[in-house]
C-alpha cells in the first residue's frame, strides 16, 4: 500500500506542476489576447483536472478517509508528509494563479463592455406623445411608436 500511495502522490504532484505551467501560460495568453492559445490551454487544463480527479479517487480507495498525517504515523513514513506538503503548496500556488487569471478575464470583459457601450450607446425610444420612454434598451436606431 505504501508504494502505491507514494506513486499516486508523486503523480498528483507532477500533474499539479503541469497545471501550474498551464496556468502561467494561460496568464500570458490572456495578456497577449491570444484566443487560440487560450482555447488549447483550457482543453489541456480540463484534461489535467480529470487526471487529478482519477488519481484522487484512486487515493481515496486506497486510504479511505484517513489523512496523510495518520498514514505517515502508521507507516512511519516521512516521505508521505513531504509529498503532502508539496501537494498543499502546489494547490495553493495553482489557486492563486487561477484567481489572478479570473481577475484578468473580468478586467478584460469590463473593458470590452465599456468599449461596446461607447461604440453603440443604447438609444431611447419615443412614445406616441413625443416624450422619451424609460428603460428601453434598443440599439442603434431610434424606435418610434405610433
């Protein structure tokens, strides 16, 4: 069991390292506004996440709900604790990178919405009496109601 668990944890660390590199590349693609590369990276991230989920399911089948600390004490293995700490560190780093990338996406979206509003402002409609109607969101042309 110990060798299997160590193997699973090492694979998880490796996949998390790859995911970290993908997140860094994603950030660069966001900054460069490279949609094609973003698409490729998102697909790769999805594959990595699926692989991580499979490994985690294998780990849970092997260990049940016992923590790595408990298992390391039972097996007298410091290596498990080291791998556990490495996993936690990689997870924290990936979470921060993912949050930064989401913030970049939100900022880009806000800029795009602002540009869109400047280039095509919402036109107001007139009622039959000639006053401006409230709340109409038609674009481009003034709508007239007779």
